[in-house]
């Protein structure tokens, strides 16, 4: 085979055909609830997503220095300018 082989030179095997396997039913527990569900409350909920920055069309003051900024970076719930944000 040369370095510039075409895809047709690799051939198609029997394993390349799409199978028509039916998806398996999801397992259930004794109560009939789907496995992995959190209905029992045994699992901790994931932490909510916290934004790292915010943008506003109207300038707002930085929580530390008071400079008017349109893009504010979050730091412990405060909105800061890029100069005041501890990186």
C-alpha cells in the first residue's frame, strides 16, 4: 500500500455493517423506580453552576475599586474588574 492510499483500498468487512440490535430495557429496583434515579434522596444534588463573569450593556462599579466596567468577574459573589480580580 502506498502512502496516498484511498479509502476504498481498505475494504469493508462484515463487522462494518450496521446492526439492528434492540436497546435493552433499563433496570429497575424493587419499587419499580429506574436504577440510578434520585427519588429516594440518597444522593447529593450537584452544585449549581456559578458564572465566572458577567457582561452588562450599562457600566456598573467594581465592588473593590469603584471603576465603571461592562465586564465583571465574579470572586466570592462580588463583581470585580479584571485588575481587582485575584487570578
